[in-house]
C-alpha cells in the first residue's frame, strides 16, 4: 500500500519507502507509529492494528528487506535507520492534509530501541513525539548482557531465539527464507552493536509495558527507562509474553488507546482483569 494513499499525505513515493501508512487519524486523534521486533514487518502489526479504533492513525515501520515487497539492503546500524525514519516522519508531518500529527511511537523488542532513537531524531528536528510506549527491551543506557546472536548458524539462532523469547519458527513464504534470515540478522546486528550516545534526555513521557511471561528482562532492566527522559515514566504490568501484539492484540490495543489519551498522572483502567492489570511504579 502506498503511504500517500493510506494517509492522505502528498509526498513522493521514494521518500516514504521505509514507512507503511495503514490509516489516517481523525482530527485530534493520535497516530500510532509501530516499530516491530527484529525481523518484523508491517504484517507484524496486523492483528493489533485491526483491534485499534477506526479513528486513530496507524503507520508501521517497513525496513528494507531485500525482496520485492521491501527492496534495499537491511540497515545494520541503529543510528542510520533511526535518522532516516525520523526524516520520513517529519515529511509526513509537514505534508499532513489535516494539520499537526499527534505521533505516539510504539516499539516492541528491537523496535523499542529503534523507536527510542527515532524519537531523538524527531526532537532534533523540533518535532517531539507525544509519547513513547515500549516493551520487550531493556533501557538503552544499559550495556549488553548476553552473547550476540546475529552470527549464529540458522538452526542454533532459531533455537536460541525460542529459548530466550519464546519465538516459534515463522511461516515463511516459499522463496523468502533467504531474505527473512538476512533481515533478522541485520536487525539483531543493529541491536547488538548499539551503544547509547545520547547526551540529552527525551522530553516525552515513556510508558514501559512489563510482560509477566517475558523472562528475558528484569524489573530493573525496564525501570531504567526512567533515566532516558525528563518526562514521567510509568511501568505498566501486562499478563503476556514477549510478543503481545500477536498474542493479545485486543487487550494491548485498548491499553494503547488509554495511554495515548489519558493523563500520565492518572491510572489507566484495567483492560481485562484476567489478562492485563496496570499500576505505576
């Protein structure tokens, strides 16, 4: 889908190749910008996007994957990818037919790190994100604590991902396995070679989703996100695993809507007591 067609934004197609515009926001409503996990694509957002209200805008990051759907070499470093995405989001904003976009950046796993660096890129362009919502990734200021994955042989890589994150082998279309493996490894390399260099904290509030069934992260890993923003930080507890967009799309969609609309000083209502509860730390 063309982003121009999806968002009503008059921007030449080549300038928005790394973003997929799925829906334009109604006046005054937020636009959620989704940053998927390593190896992910706009398809990773599908179930969550379908569960969100029709009034909100939806944009999904679509990094180059080397195939026909997303041509180009996958980026191997965070800084270059984030700067490109920040510029394209700035282009969206400047050409938005409805006026100012209320951008809420939402990242899971590797996407959380990419969303964070993109938020800095937007701030440098005097276009701060309204909010950052992250899950599945330790605070960017923390040094890597585990051995890198991106150089492992294919079978060992998949086994290690499953052990760490509960990641089952994906259904890959015929002829796409080579591209999918290259994209996954590029994202993992970008993540594993990243070192925090931002001297100035963000100004946007940050909501950190802590998944009860994600054992790859500790409470301190997540609470350290409060050190990267001058705005308020809240930890929101969720009964889900490392990939909640796929496993709990309705609950997460409701929670995102509450977080984007409510005051950071207020407690968001529980989405479903059996699935997600929320409280501040």
